[in-house]
C-alpha cells in the first residue's frame, strides 16, 4: 500500500493527465520531492524553498496540513493527500 | 491611454498582459494591476483632481482602465462626516465616518468596485456580466449593469432574505438562486466562469474590480484636506477592502499627493466570523478557516482570500484587529444612528463597535484623528434589528391620547 495523491486539473499536464498518482509514505515535503522525481516540475509549482506555496492547500485525509505539522506532517501508507489550489476569488 | 503596465502575481512576481485573468498559472497566487507611478506622478496632482466632477473617477489615473470611464459616473465621493456626538460619547477628539451608506446607485461601497469592474468588462468587449453575492454586490451589478446595457447573471444562495432578492430583481437581471450557502455558490460560479465567456466581477475581473476600493481611501485623504488620518478602521470579510484602502494611501504618498503617511490600519470583524482578527490576536499570518455564524452576513466569509495580506497590512502599520458579538453589533448600529443620524448595515455596526473597543483599550488614542469606514446602508439589513428597537406609541386620533403619551415621554 502506498499514499494516494490527488492532482488538481492545472497540474495534470505534469502527471500525464492522471488525476491520482501514488507516492511512498513520508512527510508532506518528502512526498513533493518523490513526485518531482517522476513528474518533473511539480515541486516548483506547489512549493518554494521547501515550503508549500501560500495559495496551494494540501489536505491529508481531508485535514488542512497548516493545522497539522505543515510540511513536516507525516503521511502513512493508505492516507490520501489532496493538492487544491486556493481560489483567489470571492467577495470583499 | 491608461497607466497600467500589466498584471503581476503577488506571490511569485510573474508578469502577465492585461486580460480577464485573476490567478497566476504558475503558483496560483492572485494577480494585481501594476501601474507606472512615475508617469502618473507627472500627470496627476491635487489641482487636477479638484477640477474634476465629484465622483470616484476623479482619480482615474490610479484605476485600471485604458480609456474613459463608462460606468458609475455618479458613484463615489460620499460624505466624510465629522462626528461630534459620537466622538463625545466615545471620548475622543476627532472621529470621522466615511459614509458609504449613500453611494449611488445601490447604497453600498460595492458601487465603487462594480463601476470599475463593468467599465473594464466593456473595454474587454464582454456583453454579459455576472457575480456571486449575498446582497450588496448583487444589487450593484444588477443596477450598474442595467444602465450600462449589459446582460446580467446574478448568483445568490436560495436562502437570501426576500427584501434583498427584491432589491436585485427590480433591475431585471437573470437571478439564479442556488440551493446552498455562499461558498457553494462561489464554487459553482468558478466552474461557470471557466466555461462561459462572461465577465464575473469577483472572479476573472477581480484584479480590476478590487482596485475600485481604493477610491474610498483617496477620498478620505482628499476630504481630510490632503492628509492621511492617524487611524483607519476597516471592516473585513475577504480582507480586500482593507488592503486596498492601505494601497490607496501608499499610492498618494508615492506620487507625492501627500508627504506624510503614518496611518495605523485596524481590522474590524464579528466574533462569529473572525479569521483575520484571530490571526492578528495570535501574532501569526496563518489564517484558520472557519464556519461563519454572525448577523453581519456581508462580512461572513470564513476563508478570506486576502486574509494573509490584510494581516500583513495591519501588522506593518502598527494597528490591530478587533471583534465584537452580535449584540455589540446591534448596539453599534443603534449608537451611530442615535448620535450621528446614519443608519448603517450590520457591517457598519461591527466597525462602530470595534472602534469603541479600540478606544476603550487605548489602541486608538484620544487625541488622534480616526476615520471609520461605514460601507453599507441599514435599510438593507433591517431584519437584524428585530426585537432590538424602540416601540412606536400607538394612539387613537385624539388630543388627550397624545398628551397622555407625552406625559409618559417627559
């Protein structure tokens, strides 16, 4: 069993069109590096200097990692990671 | 020709040509208009502004349009009311209300942003405008769009109060009432915006739309005799208004319209929806999203898009956040009406009540000049006051009945 990672539409160009890919367990930032090994370019789209970009939300099993241990949140086999761009829209 | 050079990502700095886009395709950050301030400095000065019509377009060089203004030619330039009674009641010397309860044509500051958004939509060649809204924005897009001859699609949560639905429907837009809350409506609109070539004012036109808020700040400075106040208190939903008011002050400073800028910016929120105030209180810039529960519905955004930037502005200027309960909001609305004769919507109650607290706890000094932003009209949110009002004296049409009441009043 591995970690399942859900890829948002704007990043699927980098994952050969796949909506979901797999990664080895580890911290969130380990997973970003792992994905970048196979899908070059994904790391710099969602992170900058080892930090997840501000307008990218990452959820581990539906919980926002900012309220876990951020980039250092541990992800175990069987967990689901979702990458969701924050929509810079809305009201005033 | 305009003074905007292009759009730029606020996060990674990537630059884009002027287009109806709003998000950086590389890092997903928000895009913002970039101006040529050197050119503006040569072109715009106090004298030129003073010669122009009293509407929000008197600062047009600092707004993101290319041609002449086309929409909202009577919007803006609302009164800056110097309060005497309210100032006395709160124990301060100099307190002003920027009174956007009377913006033309739909009585909220949204008429400013929509004036800019629809002018830009026309420049882009759109024939249809749209928005997701819980009230004020729906009214403004419906009304401004009617006069501008644009097709309108207005998306609202189906649970919206009947009076707010009427105030939009009268302008005969296509009103779509969605079974869900504001966040659901917004999500649906993002999908629709991807599929249909419409100008969604708060989605693909957002970088232009949001700039319209700056006019509130330009007016404050002009109306204070070309001075920035010591403090400004701004209500926060997404945090955009607060960041744009500060931006307007900085721009006037940058182009030399004012020499001194030492304003502290304060963020006002309801306790039932306080993600920005909560972040400020715990000295962090991480916004924790929440489920709103407050009578101040126009401020009920649990996951504020500009929350991070609003927090930064408040911290950078030495201000702070403040939050108030629903009862304090109602008391704030009543206080403003009773002392200054201004009937604000619930967001205005938040601003007044937070200001009261900031004065009481010493964050706002008694000898400072303070401006509070009251952004919408109370006639729109009357239901919030149910059970909190004085009662009328009901009498038969007889003199003795009246005099009996008069005795009681005395």
